[in-house]
C-alpha cells in the first residue's frame, strides 16, 4: 500500500500570534524508506549525524546546494505536497468565523459567499493596524485567542471590551458585531466546546485534499513521534474513521470526499525513517523560505530558489492577498459555509 510520510513545522498549538514562529506548515511525501535512504546517501555521502535534520544542515552554507538538489529530486520524481500558512492571517479568518459570521447568519446573510471572508481577512491583515490602531488591534486578536481557549465569562467580556477599545467605527462591518452589539450569537460560537484556534485541523484538511488526489488507491500515512504531531495523529484517525459518504467543494480546484482513501496512520521514530527525515527537510526549507521572503529571517537557503522548485499543484498556501477579484474567482460557488459547519460538527472534540 502506498505510504505518505508527513512532518510539520511551526506548530504552536492555540497560540497563532507567536512572534518567533509566524508560519506553520506540513509536507507529505510518497516515498519508501529504501529510496529515501539512497537519496540521502547520494546528496550527503559524508553525513555523520544519526538523523537528517533540515535545521542542522541549513546552518552550513556548503550544504545549501545539496539541500536544493535533494528537494529538486523529490519534487521531480515523487508525489509531494507542502502546505504553508501565515498564522496571523489564519487567526483573522477564525475571528471572522466565530466573532463576526454568526451575527450575519442571524441576519440571513451568507458571509462566506464568493470567499468574501478571505478578502475581509486580507484587508484586516493589511490595514487593521492602521484602521484600528496597532496596539488596540493586537490586543483584540490576543483577547480573541484567549477567549476561544478559556471560554470563561470574563474572557468573553474582555474580548468585547477589546473590540470597543479599538477604533471599530473605521470598519463596523468587521468589529461591529462585538463592539456595537456584543452579539450573543458570536459569543456563543466562541464558547462552543471544541472550537479552537489550533491550526492542525486546517493544515490536515489541505494535505488530505491533495493526498486523496495523488493516491491512486488506498494509502496510509506515517509521521514522527513528536509531541506536536500527536494532535495531527488524532485528527487523522478521526478522518479515517469517518464513514459518511459526502463530497465538499472547498475552492475552485479542491474538494474532499468521505470516506477517504486513507486507511491507516502510524507513528514512527524519525531516526529510523529516512522518508520522514525527507519530509522534515521539505517543510523546514519551505517555512524558512516564507520567513526569509517576508523579512523575518536572514541567511539560510535562497528562498526564491526553494519556491521555484515547486509546481503549482505541489504547494498550498494560506496567505493574505488584496487581489480581491482573484480571491472571488478562486472561491466563487464553493461550499465554504457547508464545509465549515460540517467539519465543526464532525471533527471538533
């Protein structure tokens, strides 16, 4: 049975405002350990470490050409997909999902039509600090994140006050439901058990949608035993166990169909899995490239060289874009509201 190996980077649990880890992502590669071992020996014949780790290798400029060549081989000859998201942007999308959309739903409006939630999140990401005041906007996002985690009356009250402390009148369509109305529908949605700002579910939805397309038939997944990936493991198992027949259209080019072709998920020690080590290299390079391109980091691999290795179908990104016409075309006619409701009702704990 075909096996995809997965590794992640940038996972910070519920905290999507971690300044040191702005991006989160994961890579899935369909490669056997024997082939992975051969590639590692071809590209790093003098490697002495017990395990191939991107971070350790990337520190030495002499390794950069080898790392790029290794990724080129993987992307050219094996089924690969990498997902990268800007966690602050994702938090804004979640803010709109829970602190804004329920208000409009009660008014009979489809807040998700043609991806307008993505457009509004991009606008907030780009202009929010200017519109609402940077300190007040940062406080609002921190208060939202805390309210979703704690779900206490005090945390919810603090969130409403944070919205009122911002210059919310500058864009009442976004902050009005909380600041003006303290919308009970929104506060109830935030306090719903299982609702979380953990990005693992979003990452896995994207990876699975591509693995399901790439896999010719039934397949399995292996991943590292790291603590971070325990959340991924639990979610993958719930996806596997879900046997309701349904297809959900997520964007212009992606959909997900249950039951999945995915049959099993297992944890392995990355030290004895060269294939998982290659997934670590792929996602490590992608996250570093994102940080470099946005000025968060310096040094490391040539970020443009890394990005140009990918074909369009091999890279999924969740990044803000103020090309609103393109956003509308990409998400026109999708089942955004149905997808969110379905995953919330079936896969949140």
